[in-house]
C-alpha cells in the first residue's frame, strides 16, 4: 500500500531536495537529534576522499591501501588488504589515514558501513569509494562517532542523503552535512572503553580462526607453502581432451602441485561430494508472497572468520530471481563467482531458513564437521581448486559439473575436533562482539533520547 506524507513548502530543507523519498515518514525520527542539539560533521572534522592507482596496481608490500570491502563491523580486516607504492602515497597525502580516523563507505552496495582505523595501522591510504573523517573538535571522540553512525539515527541520516540511480553514492557535501548530537563527555568515554572491549573480542575471534587454519595446514604439511606460478609449461593433448579445457591457465603447474600434496596425505583423501551434499537451489519464494525472509548475498559474508555478517529483509514476492536457496544451520555456503571465491561462511542459528543467492554453492557436510569444511573451503586446499575450475566469459564462475573433481584430505577425528573447537570459539567471540556493538548502539540512542527529555 502506498504511503502518503504531506510536507509544507517551508520544510523543504532549503529547497535543496524535493524528491518524495527524502521526506518519507520514517525520517521523522531524525527530529529527535535535532531537538537534542547537533553539530554538522563538516564543522568538527576534516573530510577527504581517496583515489586508486592507475591500473589499480597493488603490491605485496608497501603502504597499506584500504578499499571499502576491507572494513566491516567497525574495524579494518588486515588479512586481505593490499598495498600501494610509497610514491603514490606521497602524492596523495590529502587522503592518508591514521589511527582513530573514521572511514565511510561512500559508493555502491557497501554504503552505510563505517570503520575506524586501529592502532596497528600507523599510516595508509584509501580508494575513491571511501570518505576519511578526522575529528578536529576535541569535544567529540571518534569511538562515539562510529557508534552513532551505526545506530538507527546515524544510518537513517546516511540513507536519507544517498543519491544516484545506477550506483548510489554519498558526495563530500552530503558527508559534511551529517549531524552528530551533543553528548556528555563521560558517556563518550564509556563508549570508548566499550569499543576497546569489542576490538579485543574481534581480535580474539580472528586469532582463534587463524589457529584453526594453521593447525589444519600443519597437519597437511602446507603451513609454509607459497604458490609459485610458472611463466611457461606444457601439457598433453589427452589432458585437454579429458578436462574439456584448452586455456593455458587451467594447466598452471601450481594447481597440480597442491592436488598432489593432498593426494599424498598420510591419512588419504576423498572426493568432496563423497563427504558433503551439494544442496540444489530449487526453492521458489514467490509461492510465499507475503512471507518475510532474511536474504543473504555475497556482500553479506565476512571473509576474516567465515560468517554471515548481515542480511536484508525481503518479502517472497519481492525476492530477486537469484534468491533460490533456503540455508540451514551447519551448511557451508561457498561463492562460485571468480573474484569472490573467498566469500565462504558457516551458517549459524541466526540465519536458519534464510534465503541465499544462487551465487553460492550450498554444502551440507555429513562425513566431516561443518567447521572443518569451512576451514578447508577458505584455505588453499579448496580455494586453489575453485580458482582452477572457474570458466566463462561474461561471468566467470565454477560450473556445477566441476564439483565432481574437487578432493579433500581425510583428517583424523582428533584433528577435526581441535579445528572445530577453535572455529566455534572464534565464532563465539565474534558473536560476543556483535552483542556488545548492539549494546553500544542502544546506549547512544538512549543517551540522545535522555538529553531530549531534559529539554
């Protein structure tokens, strides 16, 4: 049913916006922070956008270069960051980042994500999809800022200002016009302490997952294995005939080297499909047009520890054509799209019976634990096999038939139990951090509303 909202001419935000979306009733909530008293972000901070090196040329070392996909859930994921040259960094000092700077995802599907630069990142730079915000007014702590912009009042402001059709974005003027409420210092200090606790739990989560992966790779003798790609190599006609592939990349020797190491594992190996069920994408949400589903896409996956970070709420009759999976707790969903192969997650209880995109494979393990399957799928054991099998031109992805060729090691029960325990502890720490984040957002919201009632 259509919603009608009437706005007086005098309320048209200085006539800068006249589109109906800007005046939806849901944004009336923002009047609360106006009454509590605010400061515009542009008046209390320095704001700058980044740029990307020509040809998007990155390095394995140099100055850390942060992209919008590198931060979620408050902090930067150092595992997957790339590096720019010192020369490029020196030419773009206006967008350099330092500890406690705020980062706003300002373009595309990641709009609304906000991160904070941690102490380990002493210097760095950002791409053109990120706005860096550095507070210069000492009355505002960055930790308060990040919790506010992740709260309902911050997110509503951000999405109210988003413009663009094909690709949504926030420009510099819009970022500067965002408003922060005036909150007492003691509350901000409490939020800073809470942020430090959350940060410790997130680090604990990443460390525990890293231990699980290290344990598995040590067991397979692959802990220090570094793939070295060959510039030239040869294969036989029979190999091309059997695989129905004639592209040079498929026969890169590094792939066979990893596969041979798996095959030579002391405890043996097995076909992936002998250990997991490949669940078909055959659910039709249109049969339940009024049912509200949580919908999981590739962008909702946190790659650091293999969890679903978020989802969207959609009705059955609004579901996109690719929403054809119903996922269950214990399933492992794996991206089949080249460029996103690291998007692998273990489905938790929170996302039981959610919809998921056909951009994933959905594996339901029965011979190995879900946690072990997660680590195998995120490590080079399966990642390098996934990469090898990608095919296509417009959209390069893993074809269904390629699943029959994937192999995994048969791990002894004691190793599986240790890996599973570490992954479970990792995800529990992540869940605790998530709960603390919700507590921090509620604290900000209550403080705003408390200040309002004083007036």
